[in-house]
C-alpha cells in the first residue's frame, strides 16, 4: 500500500510540520511501524541498500556482458547485432515482471518481495553463467531484471519535499551500475572470459542479499486516507485553522525493529484485501491522465536514447567501425555515461526539492495552493542542454556513418545523460505528487513503457542505422526528442487545468 494522505477526520488534529513550519506530505501517523517515523539513519540506510542493489543488478545481472558481444558472437556463432539480444531479453521480461512484482510488493510486503527477487537473481545468474546455448543465455538474463524495485520503496519512506533528492540518488546509483558495466565487464571478460561477468554478478548479489536480511526492514504501511484527492490535501495544506507542531517521530526500539524485519505482517497489508486485478490494471487506467501519459512517454524515450541506447549501438559501432575489443569498448562508453549522469543528478534532485519548498512557502503567503507541476521547472537546465545534445547526437550519427573519430559519440553520450537524469527525477515525481495514492502503480507505468520502448530500440537501432545510414537515423531520433519536449512544456503551464478536467471526467 502506497503512502496516502490523512483522512478527513484527521484534518482537525494538529498538523505535523517540518523545520520550516510547512505541513508534512503525507502526514505521518503515531505508529512506530510507519516508515516515515523511522530514524533518519535507518531511512537513509534503506535508501543506500536499495540503491546499491539496483547498482549491482544493473552492473552484473543486466548489462555486464554487453561489452563482450564479440566473445558471445564467436562462442555461439551468432551475428554481432543478434548478440545484443541477450540484453533485449532483460527489457521485455523486465516490463512484464514489473507488472507482477510491484503490486505483489505493495500487497504482501516490500521486504518479502525484495529478498525473494534478490535470491532468485542469484540463482538465475549462476545458471546463466553455465549457459550452453544462446537461447538459454537470453532466457536467464531476462529473469534477472529486478533492478528497479527500489522505486516502490521511496514514496513510502520519504516526504514529498525529500523525494527529489532520494529519487535522484537512487537513479544516479542504479543507472551507474549500467554505465560502469562496459568498463568493469570489459576488463573482466578480457582477463577471465564473459562467463565470469555473470559469476561475479552472482557473488555480489548474494553478498547484498545477506546484508538486506539484517538491515532492510519492511517499508510497506497501511496508511489511512490513501484515496483523498490532491485538491483536498492542498486545501488542507493551506488551512490556518489547525494548530501546528513539529514532527517528533517515536523512538525506534529493538523490539520494533525486529518486528519490522518480519517477512509478513498482517497489520501492514491492505485492510480491504488484495484485489489483484485492480492492482494490475491501475497503471493502464492512469494513462488517461495527461499528467501521467506525457511524462511517462517523454521519460521512456529520453532514457532509452540517452542511457540504454548507447549500450546497444555502442559495442556494435565501436567493434565494427573502429575494431575495438572489450577493453576499448569499456573506455569509450563508460566514462561518458558516468560523468553525464553525475552532472545530471547535481542539477535535478536538490533543485526540484528546493523548487517545491519555495513554491509551498509562497503559496501559504499568497493564499493559493502550490501545484505539483512546479517540479517541471527543474527541466529548465535540461531544456538548455537539449539543443546542445541534439547537435552532438547528429554529429554522433554523421561520425559513425563516415567512420570519423570516436570522440564525438563519447561526448554525445555524456551530454544526453545529463538530460535524461535531470528530466527523469522531475517527471517521475510530478506524477507521484499529482496522484500520491497511486505512486506504486505509477512506478509500474514508467517501468513498463520504458522497457517496451527500450526493447524496440534494441531491435531497430542498429539495423536502421546500417540500412539508411547512422546520420539519417540519428537525425530522426533528434527530431523525436525535440517534438516530445513540447507537450512537457505545455504541461508545465496547463497541467493543473488539464488535471482538474481529467479528474472530473474520471470520476463521472
């Protein structure tokens, strides 16, 4: 169950506020089992754990074998572009795994599902390391796609004004597992062979499993009032009729901590039972809202082109055009991806949290509610960088097509990763702030659409580039990115109005 908002009967009680006197969203309960009441050291320990798990699964279970497609091609006697399909399996299976695993976690417990999926990832990695056929490798690689499960934890663990930094940190760490894969995977494959990339993945994931058994309490919590609308809470937020008191969470006792380590706790489960069909279909129902479908589509396209696309076309273009091996591949792609994502995080998470806090202060002074679309102002740096990135993307295509220097693709990859990190944090939590009761389902929506688009990208990016030329292919990609930025800009100014109309139609 996702953290919701206070029920109407609770709005007459004293408001719990932060150090700046602003009401906390959502309002924490008095229960020591409430993840919002966990001490800061525990909350940030959990954040570090799920981020590190995403890093390890991204590094080892997802893309560690990508820079060794030449070895896979030779051992299994398949073409280079076909060898990249072992990563495609990750995206197609991952999109459907998210539809099952996320609602299961929100119904039965985050700890139970995280530990179970991590244990399964260890098993699948061990078996994949012993693959005897290319088909076996594809199937087992797809079954390790649990790296984004941490998204369901963050909304339950942090208040609205903290989520930008928390999500930015998680995104930065988890994605850099994917980004560092070319460097680490290339070196391991060069020295020990591609199978050891998976063996090391199993060892690291198993180590993380042991840590989580003792240091990962459950973050699922049955919070009252999860169906309260955003408008009701904004009115509640601005009210001056309620007394306000600083939030003082109850102390964490050893007995409480041990209870939080239970795999199943009936008090945390939904009070109205588990409606599996409703949970599975909720992400698709949310697509009728402009405040959801526009960010989801833009996030999916930008993330696929900027972060995951280079891992598909990069090894092929560097191996074929520049005759790079595994070691050269890792040095060509890895640093660009890492540097770009770090810069993007520094310009996104803290900035969006600052914008939200400033807007709420002004709203309380001016008598108007602060709208969630304020987070979209965090895209301004990305809007400045996008034209630069598009120019570099075009130069990337022309450089690859005419087999010029490999430095242009490296710079383009880094620049676009600044954009995708800066935008992903803003867009993800605009949706969650608009519809806080469905933040878990929204995570499914982002994961599902991104996985499907990335899956398609892995199949058509290289063949299209080879067929019509990388210069024309990348020109089309640049045009798509530009056009999709326009609806996001419109959402920034018209989002509240569109959301009000969509909510009215949805309730009728």
